[in-house]
C-alpha cells in the first residue's frame, strides 16, 4: 500500500509550455506563482516519465505513460510497459488496477489524501505555505529557465520527508517533481506534452472492475 500512497502523493502535479529565462526571485514568490497557475486550471492532459530509486531493490525503475486531470479530484494515470497499471479517481473513489496481477485496490478518496498530500490545493484544498516549509531566499534560475524549490512537510510521514519542485519561469508550471520518503527511496516525475482544456469525457474517470479481478479494500 505504500506504493499506492506514493502514487497518490504525487497525483496532482501539472505543467505547461517551456518558459523564458529565469531571473532571481524569492522562494515564496515561486510558491505563490505555482498556486496561482494551477488555481486557474480546469482540466489537463500530459505525458510523464517516472524514475524511482528503490533502496530495497538496489536499482532504479523507469516507467512512463499519460496522465489526465480534472477538478475537483478527478484523475487518471495510465502506466505503459510490460507491467501496465492504472490509477483512476472519479472524485470520490480511487482505483489502483494492475491487470497483470488481476487485482484492483479500491479506496475512498478521503482516505487516500491527507492534509500533508503535496499540492492538495490542485483539488481545491490546502496550500503550500500551510503544509510545507522552505528556506526563504532568492532562487536563481537555471540555464534551462527553471527554479528549484526544495520543501519539507511541516508534519513528516514515512511516505514524504522532502519534496522538490522544478518550476518553469514565466508561467510557474511544474516541469518535474522529486519526492523522497523516510526509507531513502526517491521518485522523480518529469512532464511533457501538456494540453489544457475546459473538461474531459466522464468515461475517462470511471472504472468498471473486469470479471475475474480480485478487489482489495484496505
């Protein structure tokens, strides 16, 4: 279930086109810019690449796929590759489906998300300043026009002790996130091909349990 929790933790991170060169601004300005950017979004689709360094396995796992998101609280992650996975939320129920194992974990969305969930404000709740601490200093833009905002949750959990946002200058969209847990595992998510829209088809955010699939309710 920790794996599901990590997926949920990062479930609301979104992005846009490449920004212009960055100039030095304060960390708080970057945080406010990110919140302002995503408060105005209704729906978004993108491609993602996930790189996870797992301590117990002693290796790095790389996955990729597509994500679709629509407020309030609807999302869908489709992981491609030899072990396809699907994470779907209709705003009230969360399904984590692994067709290769013929299993689906079904969970109430309120149980999956907590006040410490990074960027919970993307679902209309919470804020970075209320949930995270960071060093208040000017951030220098990197050569590729991004700011790096390193944050620590005010209440640490085993699944999250540090979160870094790579924020594109100009529009304050998220280009990548890096999440670290208490066990030394690090997950990096990179996003590309973003498309904003007013809404997405309802069927994207619904899930029918296939016949013969084991249903697990934690």
